[in-house]
């Protein structure tokens, strides 16, 4: 096997990620705001043990440009 195959097998095929948490999505002037808390666990399925646990706070805003929706002409 190549190094890439070994890397993919070890990182992707053997591991599983579990996400839990809550997110609050709010509409704000010009975009969207997302806030919350996520809990993530990376588990090695071959060894049946947790490799990494993380608590991730989320607080972000996304600005959306002007959206133009063309309407058909009414006759």
C-alpha cells in the first residue's frame, strides 16, 4: 500500500466523529448570525477508544449581498 492509502485508512476508515450540541440561527440586518456550543468526539473504531474530545463555541455572522429575484411580466 502507498502512504496515501495508509493515511486515508487510518484517518477516515477507522475513525468516526460524533457531534452534539445546539445552534441558534438568527436573521440580522444584511445576513445571518449563528451562535451555540458543539461537543465533538473522535473515536478509533479498531481500538474502540476515544482519541479526541473537544468543546467548540460557535459565534459567527455571515453577510449576504443583495438578492434580485426576477419576476415574470404579468399581462
